[in-house]
DNA sequence: CGCGCACTTGACTTGTGTCAAACTAGGTGG
DNA sequence: CCACCTAGTTTGACACAAGTCAAGTGCGCG
């Protein structure tokens, strides 16, 4: 892990180099992150607590069962949140994208491990310091709690998917859900970047890599999607939503 | 739904009849509920906001997608939290037991429906009034948030179970988990009451009723458990934990 | 006593997993 | 610039865990 000294970000966006330290006020993800509930003077305080951190692809931000000494706000890139069973079976609990907050659980140990799928930039806060700020700002706590509630709803969606949906429905549902997430981030498009590999999708959907591959091929053959390098283009989003059967 | 006028509770515990209204101070589940973080004077306020409510077996406390006009604390009995797919497929998201709080999500609509599996007593709070109290008492909000974090961890356990475990592991894991929950409620025992039917277990574990039945029979035949009317006795808890493979 | 409901059991089917081989694209070095 | 290597992905043939369908069993209740 390296402290970001102001280098250009991973997706190639132009970067000013004017500021030696990160500034919350013009943070790219502020409007979609927990920080959006903070006033300007509160942001100034936050700015003194947080530090940018850059990860290379495949670097681990934190590991399952590790003491949770920090919480993070994702600025750029995407991460995989994984839980491992002792015999090697893996379940991907989710993918973190810009604007997501990591460490919601507020427990003393992480319940999943987080690894970078692409080069990643996060804003890191010492748990103690962040906790003190939260205790001082009830509206921040409320915002975190609302996020936790939303996460819980998403977790329920996923339980329904894992417990009761067919392989085709899972894959369709995954693509539709990803599209909605990108849309909420302001990246609405019919072409979806898939920063995760097939194995990650499989471990997220409770399937094998082969089944995911077969379902994508099927969707491709019937012209519902078009598989492109590094992602997927949705040719018939309506049909995909019908298949997702939510 | 009937307002509890002070009748004896469903599990046959003696009931004083001294009090026309419920008293938080000597509430049976206070030590294990969110209310445990409130001081005596705060409890007095809470007492004016809450009302006991009794449900018969099979009665619906609230339905999925219904506007969430109230939140609840379970006092007695057990409920099933269900999510339904349009074509009838069902996923049981969990079972609520005494001490559990319903309505954590703090969203405007319920994401699941809640039905009584046994006669149930809950403490009902108007959402607006309860929300106002929460806004006034940050430590209550923190307690709710901690609960939400815990729920999230449990949801992740369940996702791992649904995505990656075999039928036998699921059933074993369910029994072990239920035992731990009862233990935390002060009902530690090797004999577990199962207030839910086989179909509910199946819908919780992402299996069919037949598979659940077969796995229980298998556990019974190999003397790991003993199936008794209305529940299960754990004959070899260690073996069950090994099968659960957590 | 007998009806109804929940549960169990058996025979068979099937969706998804497993194993193994072939393909593809991106990167590296001769 | 092309040949090779590697890692990820796709495809095919086959196996099996769990689902489906259809009887049975047993128990509680009127």
C-alpha cells in the first residue's frame, strides 16, 4: 500500500497536481458517498482525518478476521469483498465501487477480505478517529445507518437470488444490477465494464465458472447481450430484465 | 391484530395483571433488546411510545412492500421474515425471536413480510415517534446501527451458506445456529424447539421440503440428532458442528 | 373413529457441477 | 515482427446432488 502523493488516477482522468493533499470539497465521489451529509466546516475536519491510499490490481486492502483498524471510502476503481471457507470454497459478498463505504459493520474485525480488482484509490480513516467524529455528528451516524439498512436490503436480494433463482436468472440479474449501480454513479450506459473475472462472478452468484460462461454464451447467442473484451454490451435490456425475473 | 390488554403470554409464563399498561423496566427481553442501552428516565419516555400487540399463530404483522409505519420489538414468540418472488418462489430471510428488533432498515417500506409462527407479543412503536426519539438519543441510534452491522454479518453467513454449502451442511448449520441463538437468549439447551415447519426451513436454506426431511432423517439415523415432536434433540453437538463446517 | 395436514419415503429426472481439452488474447523475448 | 507462453475463458462429455412427482405414514383434533 502506498500513500497517494497526488499522482494521476487509475482510469486515466486528468489530474490537477495543484494540491499536495486531498481535498474533500472537490472530491469526485462526495455527492454519492457518506460525506455528502457533511457541511463545509465538517468536511474540513474530515480532511484532516483521511488519507488517500492507492492499491495496485490484486493488492489486498484488508483480510478477513483482521482487526478493523480503519474504515475506507472508495474513490476510484473496484474491489472484491470475499469470504472464505476453511476448505477453500469462496463466496464473493459483493463488489465495492467508487462512493462505497467499507467498514460499515463497526465491529472490531473485518468479516470479509477486500482486494483490488483494478488499480484503486481509497480514502482511509483511522477507526478511532472516525468513530470519534461519528459520535460527535449524529447526522453522519444516521447516514451510515441508512447505508447499512440499504446494504441489508441488498443482502436480502442476494439471498433470494442464491436460494431460489436459476443460473440464467442469476447472471441476468447480476448484469441488470450492475447496470443500475453504474447508472446511480452517473455512468449510465448500455455497455458495462466487468472489472471482475468469470470466477469472481461465479463465486458471487453461487455458481461455477463454467456455468457462468455457458449462460453468458447463451445470452450472447440469442443476441440479448454482446460479449466484448473487458465487459458486456446489453443489446436487449428489456429481455434481460425479464430474465432476471425480479 | 389485537391490542394486548394484559393477558398472559403465549408460552404460559405467569403474568401479574397488576399493570394495565406494559412497563419497560421489568420487560422480560430488555437485557437482550435495543432498549438495554436506555437509562431509566429514557425508558419512561419509551414506555409512553410503545404498545403491546398480540398476534395469533399465522397472523401477519406486516407485509412486504407495505409502508413501514411502525417498528417492533419482539417480546415473545417467533416470526418468519419472508420475501416472495412474483411466481411464488419464496425465500425466508430469517426468523425473529424475543429480543429482536424489526424495522432496522429505516426505509419507508418493509422489504420482507413478517408472520407469526407461534402466538406472538411485540412492542409496537409508531415510526415517526420512534424516529424522533432516535434522533434525540444518539446512543440509541448507535445501538441500532450496531445491530444492523450484526445483521449484515449474519446475512453474509447466510449468503455463504446458500451459495456454497451442501444440503447436509445447511441443515446442520441451521441447527447449530439456532442453538446458539437460544443460548444467547438464556435458553441454552440440547433440545431445540422448532417453531417453524419443514417448508419454512427449506425456504430459509434454499432447499426443498423433501431434501430437508431427508437430511434430518439421515442425521437422526446416524444418531447425531433425535427428532422429537415440535423440535430436535442434539445427541452429538460436536459432530453437528463438524458437519456445519463453518 | 376418521378426517386432514404435515411430514416422510421412494423412484425417477434434471440442472448444475466436474473433469478435461481446446481456444483466445495479451505480453515477452528472440 | 512473429513465435511462444501464460492466464483466462469457452466448450464438450459425463456424473451426481438435489429437485420433482407420487405414494405412503402418522399424529392431532373434532
